[in-house]
């Protein structure tokens, strides 16, 4: 299972990170290892799929009607069923021609990005986000520009940053709603602002909504625009390009496509309600237990999907948990955030209780001190930044930055504790105008600035 020798490589993909941590489990610990790493609830009995799906697939096999290759984009009955199903949540109806069946969300993202890619183009991706999308962008030679999601605002998209980093070569921005791994569920107003921003910039919004049914907070799931009533995509020949690319791509098994109409028609709301109730119960124990641990913090309680983001030192903490407690939790770097943890609570309730009951504070000595009030500036600042703050404390732009400071200082450790005032390599978080920016830039380049975590 593992060795007692601590390995020093630190992979950043989810698969590699989980494997790496498993390799560092303590063989002398006779307790069962518990993983909060992979988000794969289907392997647990409590999350077993609906019998309707099992029966539909069996019926499709026995019918012998779906033994051949499927046409590009999927068989018509399946596409029609998906269009009818999605239209329930829309003010207009989708056509089967608006639907393309792919091998899961991953292939859908891969094809969409490949269609939009062109030499010299860039794409805007969320941080934290789903790492596979970044891999597809890299493979297609797109420049990746990451925008932050704001924990203190329910992990909303930082739209000011979107406008600042977008240019004539930007082809699209990606949103994930409900959030993976943030657990956010965006309101209609926020989605409308995203749409307005994208329209203003002339870019496409790629919306990953695979967890639309897994919502258990105060915000209902609101789908982003899933069809193109204005015909814009067809005018830009995007739809035609998708069709051409699908011709040379693997397609979902025809047998599964044949089962889709029955699955969508006969699966009752009770199935989804049962799953949501399990996730809600698991979330409550997870949230309550973590609140009791002084060294850990969930800045935003998840409202959808089945992951939680936790403020904490990353690799050293994760390795100690694996070595000393046989517990696997992902370092946040695997989803784009340093000095965070990422864990799933979509596991058996007994495993969740057992795992969270172990000595999670084992790595407390490596913890970053993290005040629980985002509107506070009680963190120790170096004398120069304190002087700047005192001088400009009534500047509304500075106040806006300070409310984000506690999160930013943990998301990028190389900034040290002054990240709320300074951005990377002299780029100021409050923007490109005003005396405050000039003052900070001047001090940053003329002074030897030391933060708690290093020198800037």
C-alpha cells in the first residue's frame, strides 16, 4: 500500500495527487484509509444510480435496436429527449438540432475548446476550477488567463478582472455552475451580469452545469443560456464546426443513447431528493466538524455539487494527514489554489464521521493564521504597508481591496501578507489608476519588503 519513507515530489493533477498521498500512507496504521479526494460518489452504495437507469439499459440491450454505430451528434430519439428535458427550465424550447451527445462533460468541453481555438487566442478560466478544462486549452495551444472566484461573495466571478484581462484575442470564458470545486450556486442576477459582460466583450460563455440537479442551499439552480435563439453560433459557423469535429471523435455507446429517453422520462424527483438529502446531511456534519478545528476554515458554505474548499496549508498538511491519520484530502493546488484544501463530502456517512473524527489538527503547526472576519485587517502588516493603509484608509478602492485581503493572502503564498495591497510583480489589485497605486508601486520597488512567508 505504501512505505514509511516520505516522498518529496508534489504532483499537481488530481489523479497524481491522490496516488501520491496513497503511496505515503502509513502501513503501520491498521485503521482503514479514508479518501476525501476523488469526487466519485457512484462507488458508494448510498449513491447508487436509479433502478430506472439500470432497467432502461437492459431494455436497450434486449431490444437489439441499438447495436449499430450512432450518427454524428447522437441518435434522434436521445437528442429529442434531452432537448425536451432541458427545455423544462427555459423560457423557450430547444430543438434536437441544438443538442450534441458526447462522452460526458469532458469530451463536450474538449470539443468546444478545440472549435474555438485559433493561433494567438486566449481563454479565461476560473480559479479554482476544473483542471481538465485547462489541459484541453493547453493541448489546443490557447493562452490561459485565470480569473479569481471571490469566496467572500459566494465564489462569484470577478467581473472587473474579466474586463481587464480580456482583449481582441479572447475567444471565451468558462463558468462552472454549480461550482466544482467551490460549491457555489450563482443567482440569476449574477449570471445576467456575466452574460452582459460577455456580450460587451464579444466572447462566448462556456457553461459547465453538470451538477445542476445537486443543489441544496438557498439559491436555486438557474441554467445559463443553453440554446442560441438569435442564431449567433450558426452565423459564426460554430455549430457547423462542432458537427465536423464530431465526425472524427468517439461517440457515446449507442446502447446508452437508446436508454436515455426512458431514463429522463421515468426517473422521479424522489431519486434526486434522496441524493440531495444525503449530501445535505453530509455537508452539515462536515461544516460543523471543521468549524470546531481552530486551524481550518470554510469561508463559504457549499450550496451545490459535493466539494468544499478549506483554508489551510496544503502539501505539508495533506502529507501529514496521510502519514499519521490514513486520511486523504486534496491540496488546493490541484484545482488552482495554493494554501487551500479541497475535499469531497460525497462519501458514506460513516466514512465521513470516521475521517473527520481523526486527529485532523495533526498539522496545526503548519497552519497559516487566518482571521475569520474578511472585513478585518487584524493580520500583521509590515510597517510600510500599515503606513500606506493609515494614509489612504478612507479611499473606497482600498476598502474594497481590504475586504478581499484575507482570502488573497492565502491563495498565493509568494505574495506574503501584503497581497491585499500588492498584486503579482507590481500589479496592484485595486486597478491601474489613482495615487494609491503609484504610492504602492513606489514603495514596493524601493523597499526591501518582508512578509511572514518570505520576501517580495
